[in-house]
């Protein structure tokens, strides 16, 4: 580390950290299931350590490192950073120590590499901050802040809406070539709030808070067709791109972070809660429908037309509705029910396949219900969203069906995705002999296995009135900001 990087950060009151250990289930059967999930985590981690150490992800069949463009061209150990807090809560302390050592010795952000601002924020900054809060090890906080500084040039656009990608060395930003009219993506620039608020809290530097509040203010001023937020916004002109709205990919975590900004502020950020309530009301009106067979689904809005297709990614919304029920005043019962209906639909999307694993997206079209039609939508890449929703439903209802459904998914992953070199996605969930895609995604360790572990743990592990999970399942503590301002008021810091 260079001397400059060693500069200590100002001390701040550490929030009350409850429930970072424990959760041991009393029931023997549940305890065994939890142990099995921990064993799966060890299998994923150990193989990554042997064959992919330092690379971003693992190719479990080729038994070598893997990377995609979201992490740029250098080896940033995405799996290590993403997995740390899961290792910690599972009590895998030797593995956690190995990960910490690699981060201390080898995680370097001064590289000529173009990364996704969103992905690096949710996986790296979120992962490092969660590891810091859980373990108290300063190095994670220092690395999170170093990385955040490297992301700041992405906000240098005419509107302050950040570019999708930034070069960590040069600071030059740009957008994805495929995005409508040079736009930035709602789920990307709208999924920075939690981490950036924590960065300002921990450093005393208001710059992070100001960046995300600027985005919020700009969004508040804009017209929303039918009350819906389009997925595309041009960072040069400040105008919407195509009028496409989805609760799945490109939109999803924007809505999640409005709700979680409110929860994370100890329910004092009423502005965020209002934006969430208004957005969800419009989504319910225009995007949520019931199929002929009685399954509630969330479609995608494209230029005034509802496409009756739901993505695996949109399945997280079952958990979001349940999490947001408290605080929705007279509609709490309604949102608990809506969350349960989405969980049931997503479970059907798993149950109607040969492998009992869900496809990337599924249709509701005439006789077709909760089934993928196009070959290109039949894959399962170890995604967490359905299990995430089961876990939230379990925490809020304790209905045993959610543990049963989670266990079904765990068994299916074990049977069809486990290979001797780790875990792999599958290319077709409707084929009883599917080909593997040979990628062990970092979110499998960060999210899928963490949510499964929590599903078979007691509620005293990471209680939801003290912790808020970022969109990559990294737990961040609720901040009691009543007597604090993050916007740089010197009287406070
Ligand atoms: C994760 O990186 C995050 O959950 C993100 O919000 C959406 N997609 C993946 C997992 O499917």
C-alpha cells in the first residue's frame, strides 16, 4: 500500500451491531439443512481458491479463472470480495482470513481497466462495507473508500447522472453501446444510494451523499409517463430514452433502493418512502396482472403495451413487497399477500421445469403460464432472486412452505449445478440432461448461498430491524441519523 492510502479515516460512532453471529436452529432437521448449505459454500469457495484465486470468477469445469466485461480487464478477485460476509456469518473463519489477506496484499484499484460502476458498487463497495461492519477490520473500510474515489469521475456528466462504465485509471466514462440512445440505466444509476450514504457516514465526506441525492432530485423533477420510471435516461440531455419500464433487469434495484433508503435511515427518509410508494402504485396499476390460471405476474411495459413476460430477476419483488408492507399504512395486508403471490408464481416457474430450477424469463401467453418459450430464455445461472423472496416471506410469515421451497431449490442446485470443480449454471432447465455454462457467478456465494443459509437460521441472525441488505445481499446496518447530517454541515462533523 502507498503511504497516501494508509491515511486513517475519521472515527465515527459505530452503529449498534446486533445479530452478527448465532441463528443456530433448535430443530435438528433444520440444523442439518443449514450445515448442508455451509458445505455447499465450502465447495464453491475451496474450488475457487484452488483454480481461480484472484480471478474474478471461476470456470468450474475448465478449472480456471473467468471474467466478464463488468469487472474490467484486470483480476480484481470479485468472488473473494463478494463472498466475505457469507463466509463470516457461516463461521468459515479460516476462509475469511485468507480472503482478507488477499485483499490486503493484492486488491489494487490503480489499474487501467474499465468497470461497471453499478456492479463494482454493489459487489465490491457493498461487499467491503459489509465485511467491515461484521468484522470491524479497518482494511475493508479503507479499500471501499479507495474504490469509491475511483468511481467518482463517472459522475462528471452534464446532468450528474453517472456513466455506466468508468476507467479506474483515467476516469473516462461511457455508456453501454446497447443502451437506448446513449442512455444510462435506471437500475444502475439508481442503485448507489445505500453504499454511498454509508461512505459519507464512515468518512465524514459529504461528496458521496451529495452525488446520490443529486440523482434523486433530478428524478423527482422529471415527468413520468403513467407514473412509471422508464429504464433509460440520457446523461447528456437529461431526457428519457425508450419508454420501457420493468421490475426485472434494467429497473429492479432502483425500486429496491428507494425502499431500503427509508429502512436504512431508521425510517426517517420519508422522501424515499414516498417515491417508493408512488412508483409501486403505478407498477401495480400497469404492470402487475393475474394470469388465466390465477398466477400473479409482473410484466414489462414497452411503449404503452404490456409484454406478458416476467424475468427471474423480477422475482426479487416478492421479498420487496413484503419488506415494504410495514410502513404502507392501510395496505400492509395487501402487500404481504402480493409478495406471497409473487413467491408462488416464481415457485411455479421452477416447478414447471425438468430440473426444478427457474428459467431466465417466463411467459404468460394463452395456455403457456410461467414457462420459458424461447430457447435463449431457458437458462439458469445460479441466480438468487427466488430464494431471496422465499427468505423474506419466511422471516415475515414463518410459513413452513418457504423453507420447503428453498430446500427444493437447494437440492436442485446440488443435483444439477454441482460439479467436482465447483458450481455451474445450466443452459436449459427443461432438459433432463442439460449442458453446463461453466461459470460460477460471484453472486452465487454472495447471495444464493447466503439467503439459503439465512432461510435455515433463526431470526436472531442479522435481524431485519437492524440490518438492510444491499441488492447483492450485503448487510449494512440501519443508521440512526437523527442528530447527524451527511451533507457536510461542519457543526456535526
Ligand atoms: C446480482 O448481482 C444482484 O442481485 C443484482 O441486483 C441483480 N442481479 C444479480 C443476481 O442475479
